[in-house]
C-alpha cells in the first residue's frame, strides 16, 4: 500500500496533534460529495475502528478504512501555502478527473 506524506504535511499533522493534546493519528478517507463524486475527508483519530488499516508515513499514523483504501493507493498528501491560502493538497494517481472548483474528483 503506497500512501505518502511530504515532510511539510507530516509536520503540519504533528503540530495539529500536539496542539490538540491527544490522538493516535489522522484518518484519511473519502465521502460522496461535489459535482465529480468523491471528496477527501481528514479527521483526527483517538481510537481505531474495526477494519481500519494503519500506515506509518513520516512519523505519522494514517488510518484508512477498508472502503477508501483501494481509491487511495499511490496518494501523496502535501501541505502548501499559496499566497493567503494554505491547506492540504492531494495527488492521487487513481483520479480520472476533477470538478472545476477542485473540491471533488472521479475515479
């Protein structure tokens, strides 16, 4: 399973977890949303759920549910600052297209 975080993304997640004061990692998942069909979901995890897979990347535990796993193989997560905007950026080789606003994608 190949999911990776850039150094910038890993440092940002570690900072969030430290400031939060608890958590075992970051859940990476998908939800049905937007005009293209799927959108990424990021949330902190305090306890594992049945069927969760844990992947360590750059010292961060990424927790992925079984349904999302197949669509996230090869995903690279970065944290970028562009002008006044900053946030996580996803490079997914499984994505076949994106909506115009970039909020959702298709596989």
